[in-house]
């Protein structure tokens, strides 16, 4: 979605941008090219290998960017407040992560049950699968994976791990396939479980919740926040964040009672009411992009973090 991202961010010479999910730096290179010769980019990724790949991809833009291995939830710790014209968050995992068996993200490749984006982190998918309680696993498969028979599957896993601990992706994928044979369905039965585990291992929902607030803090008034999501839970979170901060009133507690509303200046506005979807041509060329949704928000004034703590839900 490079064209859509550029149209939303409108990079220009002298502009300052953040790519919070730099990956292989495809978007970052396009932002730096479009803001030549003086545009600046702060880039981060939780994955050290992505930072290395990005550094070599961006070599031609030397002196115009700073990269860090970091979670975008910590953006405001190193990017100055109200300094940016645009922030991009392109969520999920990258093709190099998915295609490397040793990272453990794919149920189609045999590798360690790892799934950490940041390999300095201690917690792996094997820890979740071998040590989480049945209720905790069931909740995870249901809430993050939308797996309908979540509790039943959690019990099957708990029984199996008493016999032999889970160490590899294949071990888990094979068990799920034996438990729920694919039949004629296209999707592998382990798809939802692997997605749920990946999101839990990397606390993707928690990071997004914090990252949105931090992105708003580093944006200048008039700056834009562009978010690409691949999961309905993430998209809902972006929508709720935008809705709460676009309100021109606050209210006490968590229920919006009209009589208790107090006026206040909205912090942002929606640039597009509806999410932008991948074009048919891009979806055909890159099937992984099919579920992508892009949303664009524009910062209006300063941030009122204090009253939003309660009203952002
Ligand atoms: C879809 S890829 C981004 C691809 C990138 N836009 C490009 O043009 O190559 C998502 C990347 O975001 C990173 N990521 C996901 N959540 C993150 C977070 N909370 N903080 C920093 N990086 C994150 C992943 O490690 C992965 O490299």
C-alpha cells in the first residue's frame, strides 16, 4: 500500500516522519525519496534483523534517518514531542519473519516454537503453550484467534504436553491438524491458533494501545497518523482511539451520559471516514495484503492525556 501511504502522509522536503514498523524499509525508502533532499525519518522495529535490513536498504539516504531497535510503544522516549509531520504504523509481521523457519512464526515450516519479534525478550510461544493454564489458553485462542472450539483445543494441548513438551511449530500444527482435520477447507486449521499465540507473545494489542497515544504525542498539529491493520481487533482499537480523541467533549467514568458532558477541543480528525482497502491488483500480487485496512487521522491541537485516560475506552 505504498501509494496509499504516500497519499496520506504527503511527504515533502524538510518534513519529519516516523516509521514505527520499519521492517524491510519499503515504506521508509518511499517516504525518504518523496521528501528528498531534506526530509528526515525516525525508524524503529522490535526486530533486530529488520533494523539491519532497513539500514542497508536506506544506505542511499545516509544522514537523513535514525534507526533503533525498539517497540513503537516507546516512541515518545526518543522522538521529540510535537516534532513530526507524519507517523506510519504498518502492523503485523513481515515476509522475512514469516519465511524464516528459525523464527517460529509459520506453521508451514518446521522451527522452534518461538514467535518473538524482539529476540532479546524472554517469553516465547513455547512458554505459552507449555505453561499457560487451560483457561488462559482458551481465552487467548478465542479472543485473539477467534477459534470457536477454543476451550476444547486448550484441553487437547494440555493433555498432550503432559506426555511431551511442545518444542516445535510442526509438533503444534500437526496436533491441531489431527484434532481438526482440514477437510476441503483452504485455510490450515492452525492458522488462528498461530495468530493468537504470536499476538500474545508480542503483546501486540497492548503495544498498539500505547503506540497510538505516543504517536499522537510526537505529531505536530496538522501531522498525520497512518495505521495499517491486518486483524479486526486491531482495526477496532484504531477506530475507538480515533473516535474518542475526535470528540469535542469529555465525560466522567466510562459511560457517555449526555447530561454529564463537558466541552473540550477535539485532538484529531478523521481524514477518511472509511478504511482504505488493498486494490485488487495488489491483493492478487501479494495475497498477504488482502486483509489490510488503512486508516488516516490528523492531529488538530495539543494532547489532553489526563482526561482521555478514562474516556478512551
Ligand atoms: C508488516 S511489517 C512492516 C513492513 C514495512 N512497512 C516495509 O515497508 O517493509 C511489520 C513490522 O513491524 C514490526 N513490529 C510489529 N509490532 C511492532 C511494535 N510494537 N514496535 C515496533 N515494531 C513492530 C515487525 O517486527 C515487522 O518487522
